[in-house]
């Protein structure tokens, strides 16, 4: 949220920025729940998106250790503000504000279509990460991704899916057990730290 607020404050007064942030945060068309302390909603949408990729690409990303929650926070919740060059960022933002989070899903798919062979041939996690952070991605190819993401084929692919069902499935399959395990570990630690009043010290 700070990334988005900071950028908008360059162009709008604080009251307008506050209104925009409120809509982005609350409206289901945009970024609902993405800016919470635990960005579970954002991670869930990352797993929804990875499920839309070709199986070979999905398997390659997981083999490289590129879990979607490790980069969709910057792509989705941060709207690529820290990654895209300004020459492309405003075109990206125009398309996002027009289409909402559907455009983010379309951008995700279009990126991995454009850089399919680059990811498949990446020798290591750091090499692939540089590409996903757009550090090694050529600007002309990134421009193709930003523009291609608005093409009817990507719009149709995202529009035809049952987003609510896919979000529920993504949470149950990928995040529910992990969060439960984390909570159980935290509870166990707290139980170990409890000192009962009738416990005597030798």
C-alpha cells in the first residue's frame, strides 16, 4: 500500500489518494485483502494464477523454488511499482485501473508465455529471480507483455474461470495446511512457556 500511496501522492492531493486507496482495498474488482498484515489473499491469487499456466511451466517454477507468494506481492499488491520501468509502469497502471485485478491475472499468464523458454532454460533460482524481478528482462519484451495481457485471448481465459472456486481450492490445497502448521507450532511454543502458579522450583 505504501508503494501505491507514495506514487499517487506525486500526482494527487492526500484526500484523493485516501479515497483511491480505500476503493482499491475494499472493492472486489481491485485488491481486496491484499494489503492485510498477512497477505493471504494475495498469495491465494498467486496460486490461482500459477494453476493457469502450462503444466511444464508450473512444474519448472516449483522446481526452481519460485513459489508465487515470493513474487506476486510485488507484482499484484505493489502493482509492479518497484519493478517496471516508468516508461511501462503507467501503461500497466492504466490497464489495471480499467480492468481491475483481472488484468493482473492476464499479465501473469502473458509474462510466462513471453518468457517461457527463458524460465525453462534458467540454470538456477537466482537467474530466474532476476528475470521475475524484471532485472534481466529486456524492456521491449516487457512492453509486449504489458500490451499482450489486454488481448482477447487472455481476457477470455481469465473471464471464463470460476474465480471464487479457484480461490477456495488454492487456499485449501496450498496455504491452509501451511498456515495451520505455523499456528500449531506457535501454540506449542506458547504452551512450553507457560509456568503454572503451583509449580515449585527446586
